[in-house]
C-alpha cells in the first residue's frame, strides 16, 4: 500500500508540471481528492488492512491529501499570476502624444435648467435640499393637508408599492421634513426658512405633448415673520427674468391646492408659439408653470411651526416645462427619449 502512496504522489507532481490551463487544475483536484478520486479510494481500501496497520496507513494517506491540496493551491496561484502578467503585457500601450477626440458629452437640458435655478436661488439666500423619490403616504399627502380619501388625491394618479410606500407625485413631499429641519432655528433666533428642493416625480399620466409619467419639479418655501404674497411674486419674477434673460409675460390666477391658502397658478405666455396657441400649451397661449401660494396653517402646524406667529409661501416649479420653454422643446416626451441627437445640442448659457 505504501507503494501506491508514493506512486500517486509522483503522479500528482508530474501532472501538475505538465498542465497549461487553469481549467485542468479542477480536473486534477477531482480525480485525486473528489469523492471518487484516487486518494479517497485508498481510504476506502483500509477495511482490508489489519487493525494495527490502519492507524499508520491512515496517517500516510492524510499527509498525501494535504500534499495534493497544497500543490494544487500553489499551482493555481502560479498560473493566475502568469495569466495576469500576460494580460498586462498584451494591453495596448497608452501614448500620451495621441490626440484626444474633441467630442465631449453634454448635460441634459433639465439638468442645465435645474442648476441655473439653484444658482439663482442660492444668490437670494436659499439652501438647496435633496429628498428621496420613494416616500410614505404621510410625507406625500397627509403632512401637506391631504388626508386619506381627500378628493384632491384624484388629481395625482399615484404609483403605490407593495410595502405601502409610493413614488412621490410632488416635491411637496419634502415640506414637512424641511420645516422640522429648520424650524427650531426659526423659533430660536428668528432666521427665516428659505429652501428649495428639486427632484423627480412620478404620476400615472396619459402621455402627450405636455404630459409625462416621469417629470421634474423644484419645490421652494420661505417661512418667517410677516411673509406675504408680495414676497412670493418678487422671488418668482426675479427667478424667471434670470432664467430667460428677458421680461416674461406672466399671469397669476386663483388655484386650489390643499397645502396653500390662498393658492394660485402662475402661468407664463407660451414661448414656443408666442402666445398664439400650440399643442405644448393646449392651444391656450399660456403654460401652467408654477402652482404656488401661502402655506396652509395646517401644514405649518404639522411641521412644528406656529401658524399664529409665522407665515410663509411655497411654490412648485415645473423644471421640465421650464426647460421646454427655455429651449423651445415642443414635445415633453423628447426629454425622456434618450435620443442623443436631440439632447446633446443644449449648452449652459450662463
């Protein structure tokens, strides 16, 4: 039996020295150390040995197993190292003198508009906040004065998830968190809350030239002592004049939104058709851009701010529609199309 052990040891060494592919190592491992391998077969043959021989023979076989495993492991490491060195050697050499293509990527038009708006509002003292896209029912609706079964929910066909959460239908979902984040500072030293929070929203819309199921908004709010509608109009007109680099014809009309009272719709004259009417503005000559108004006392109270002492305004700016107006994009569906020929032509004009 000892001759068999010596024979297998020599055979393993010879086979390992002869292989040239990593895949062959697994075949060798199975043929010697597998359930039906040669070394395993030696252990099964111990039943034919005398009792006094079994202990010594078993120890010899175990040493052979350890030897085989160590040899296979060492051979694996050696071959992997050679393979890596070979791959590195075959890689093309980078020549720093080779001219680089001048063709560069570009930002999405909504990204350009969002960054421009963020810059404008930062210059007016607003902070820029980020918020999740998957939110709770409380964040998206209940905290902004839209309780369960309220008819206002019918205006937003919502994507609900199996865990009870939902894809946010409006950036207003962040209002409660912003109020609670900055409210203590407002109450402590009177510093107004001034924040914007852009983000992607989702609604189960029937898509057309001016509606999409995925779109971008930018919510903004200001809360403090004696904040009025005049403050709202000032900030919105300043922002629009900066974005479009010219005076824009706007109108403010009454609108119902449960989280503001009074509420307004801020419309701008359609810049695609010049106010004459087109599919983008539903042939009205006007495009709804910014629902806004004075924050409802229930919303302030829910956010930990006393509505008897503080007031504030909020607005929900449609970044997608703003990009359409700024760049003359006639169909909102082009923005989510992934068509690089359409989307790569826009540049930051700041």
